[in-house]
C-alpha cells in the first residue's frame, strides 16, 4: 500500500524545497544516512517557535541533546536551583531582621529564622546544605519560625523533583536502543542476483555484539519521487534466507535478507532501465537482547547507485575459535562476486566464494 505526498510547483526552487530526493540530482540527497540518522529537516522556524516546541516536548528535547549539553544542563540546573533558594533564604533573613543582630545573643523577643545566616554567602551555603542533606552545622532553621519551615519544605520538594528528572534522563539517554547498536552492521551495497530462479534484491546484516540477539525482524519502505514531484511511500517485504518471513530466533552469523523482484514489486519497476524516478530504500531492523529483553533498533538506506547488479554475497562460513571480530574484519562478510542475471525460472551455476564468521568457542569446525 502506498501513501503519497504531493507538491505542486514547476519551478526549480520549489522543486528543491518540496522534493528532498530531487533537490540535488547530482549528489542524490538522502532522507536517511547510512548510519541511520534522519537528514530531512522541516521548514526553518523562528527562535520563539523553536523554544515553544522544545518546551512542549521537554523530554524528547533533552534526550536529543549531545552529551556536552546534557552535562552543562545538569550542572547549570543545580547551580540555578541553589542560587534561587540562596536568594530566598537571604530575603527571609533580611525581612525578619536577622542580618544586623548578634545571633549568639539576639534581642529579647526576636526569633531567628535561620541561625547564623548573616549574609548572602551564608544563605548560599545553607541552601547547599539543605539540598544535599549533608547535615546542618552551626546554621539550622528555627522551629519557631513557620516561614523558614515552609521554605525548607518547598526547597526539598523541588530539589527531589529536579534530582528525579535528571537521574531519569541520564538513565534514558544511556539506554537508548540506537546507541546500543554500534555492533550491528549493514552491507554498504545491496545486490541484485538470481535466487531459486527469481531475480531478487539482497542485503546482508552482521552482528558484532558480544551478546546474542533474538527475534530479529526487518522491514523496509521505498521512498520514490517521480516526475510530477510526488513522493510515494511503499512498504517492501523482505524474506530471511532459509526462514522466509519469520523472525530470526538467534542472530549469530550474518543474515541475508531477500526481496523478490516480481512484476508486482514497486522496487522492480523503479529498477527498470527506462525509469526516470529517483528512489531511496530505507531498511529498519529491530531485535532484542536475549538476557535482558532490551530493544535494539538500527536503520540504513540504499540509493540506486548503491545497488549492484549481477553480483551476490559470498557464502558465510562459521569458524569456531577464540578470536573476537572487529568492524574491519567484518567488512569481508559483505564481499560480493559476479554472478549471471538470467531470465526467471533459470538458475546460475557459478561457484560461490566462502568467507569466515568468527564465533566464540573452541575447535575449528566449519559449517555453511
């Protein structure tokens, strides 16, 4: 099922604005980068609109910040909180007349609100001690001053809320699924070759994580931009080699996902030599960790010039050993070699090359 986004303009400038895929025909501007980042930006908004949008979605804006801004916001929020209540404690002492009296021998009938808060520095120190609950020394609130007790309760309440928000935001930022997926690699190129008598588009995924993943699912969306400046979004179904449409129960060796290029496939029409449309195929992978159930999400995209015709991936072999894999060694799992592109219902007799998959364990048994 396809959904369509339409832009109505014939000018080059409007085409660049409403048609992201055709904005730069020479360089083929992407919607999604190879590492999964979204490159599509909405229309530029003013400063006030930007700030209002961030305030409406404070949690999302916080999680999208870079770590340096998160640490700066962490330090700044606590510092501003201490300064705010230092000012309030100072104003309370000033209004109560505590700044100009001897706190060891107060005048008869004078009730001190906070003992030994005689200036702003002392008020800041008292606000710091209250927030961090490090224990009062010579400075402490007087139970006979109701205003001081109320202000103390207010500072503790707001301080606990701030600490809960900061702690939760740090945990959420650490546990984002996208940041745990650096060990999941997509093949830089997709290939078109014969598989069981049918032309198919294939790509491969490799798992370099030390922890096995389960329930691996892949989905894809074809974004196709045509001459009438309409952006068509079409879902593509991919099958896992040997498992069909079922999720992969255990992600150890490299997985090859296949999309049959049948006459009904929108990707088959887009790959025709006479097609004037430009497209981008965005692939989404989701999985979960076996031990904790934590979610893993990774995505990438393929442009027309990143699809190789008449090539196929080398067969993956499993070698049991103690060596760990790294990203440079894993790139050989994406090696391709020439194969014949025949008409449907024909088979290729080309001999596949072999590559090695490293798996923790003992022995040197090989298995296709």
